C-alpha cells in the first residue's frame, strides 16, 4: 500500500498557509487566504512557490522565487516541529492504517515533501508505527507524477507494481500510479491543485482511509488473518 501525504493522510494546509504568508510578509509581499493556498498545494514546495510567484505577478508584484522558497521552508519546518503545528490526520486514517497492517499489508508513504519533514509529521501525529518506508521529494528521484518514487517504494516494500496500490488525492498521484503500473484509489477530500478530486480518473473512490480495508477484502485482494 502506497499513500500520498498532503491531502490524503494529513491536512497540512493551515500550516503551509501560515508559513507561506510569513515568508511573503518578510519580503513585503501580499498574503494569501488559506483557501487560495489550498489550490497552490501539489507537486512539492518548489511548485507551491512557483504558483505563488505567478499569482503575485498577475497582481503586479515581483518576487524572488529562490528567496521565497528558502524563507517558506524555514518557517514551515519550524511550525511543523513546534507548538504551532495544526496539521492533523484526516478522520479514519489511524483506523484504516491499523486495519491494513492487520491484513498483513506493508505501507509506504510517497510524497514530494522532504523525507525528514514527512517522517517528523508522521511521528508527531502517531502514524509512523504503521509505516514501513517513506520516499520523499528529496530522494534524488524525479518527483511525482513521474513513476520513479512509486517504483522505489514498491522495491522497499518488496512488492511488484502489479501487487501494489496507490492512494492519493490528486491528478499527480493518478498520473504517477498509471505510469508505474499501479492500481490507484482516490479520496474526495484532498487538494488536487484546486480542482475537484471527485473528477479524478482513478479506479475507485473511498470516502475515508478507514473504508479501504473493506474495499480490498470485497475485491478479494486480501483477507483478514486468522
């Protein structure tokens, strides 16, 4: 089982919004509402900043993307490690991961977020105990939607793509899964770069990660341990 992080397992938009706006304020640039930031999330930090810079340019504001990325990362890492953190697991995530492991399935997280930051979030939110491997955006591989991160995760879990499944919330996840030869299931509550996740061309939708074990057993993919 391969999972995306932001918008699939965790709702991190509030922290990303605060960090981005602090970086923008430092550079004397206009801030964004959290709802706007949600539409900017996807394909990693550099893409988030690229999209923010593009929006500022439309409003006639010029921004140094490299400097903005540096300050955003500084603030986001501090927020994610401190008392201000507001990131939360979506309802049903803990129950779903626990049930998947009870079915004997290995679990990996595949994200364009840096690995150390990802592991820190999973640990702080009590999810790390179910995760066997984490492939981050700083792994030296081409980021999603390229298939390389998914294929690396499969290798780390000792699985072939034909025996793995990707769960995500965006077109990026669907494209990566298709390119890697994985079945892909989507959740309808994520970010999807501002587009409606329910329009994603995936193999199935689940309302919650807690619904995934039942979907798999009904499909005959696995069965509970005796």
